[in-house]
C-alpha cells in the first residue's frame, strides 16, 4: 500500500493577503484542484486524512473527506516550518492508506530525509501546488521503499523546482 503526501492546492497570494497567513484560503483554481485531487484519490484505500491546520491545506482535503465521509484531522506536524523528524514520526503513526496535506517547505524536507534513509525516487521531484507524492511500502519503522511524484491534476503553470 501507500501513503499519499499532497502539497496544498493553489491559494491566495501571500503578498496580497491581509491577516493571519494560517487563514489564507484556496483560490477558485485551487478549489478546482482540490476537487480533482478528490477524484484522483477516491478509489485508493484511504485510512485517514491528516492536514496542516492552515486553511489552504484543510480546504485541499475537504472534497476528499466529503466524498469518503471521513474527517480531516488537523496535524501540527504538517504545518509550515515543521521539522522533518516530526513529520517522519507522523508517517510511522498513520501508516498505509493515509493522505497527508502539507506545504512547500515541509514536503521537500520530508522527501530528502526519506532519501537519506534509503528511499528510492522513481520520478523527478515535483513540488508544485496540488502535486502528490506516493510513498510505497511504508513499514512499521517508517521506512519507505520508493517515492514517486505525481503532477498536479489538470496541470499547473508553476515550475517544478522548489
């Protein structure tokens, strides 16, 4: 089985947003991406949904949660600035079938930490908004055999680099 790590969908501009960044919502195109992510993941054996408590992340998983009739659980270890060690610990706890939603700083750190621990990358990295990392064969110790990046559903003009 697999764990799915999703970068949140397209959100309002950080520079233009006034107020608490944790409350910055998805844009119209981000809501479309979230709906397409729900379509992409609906047939997987999803055991639970965990999200950074930031609104843009919970909104990204909300359509999948509604489709599967599962709650989206706020998880601080997926918030911006989270240390990769705590995110690795979360991987061990959630296990197969988990869908996690996080940010553009956390996911690269997590993937790089997995590679240092022996995970084989099957695709080039893709850090774009609404991209999905598929982590295969996680074991009880949190070891992940392979990781593959899937592009955002419907494409994205954002570059692939971090």
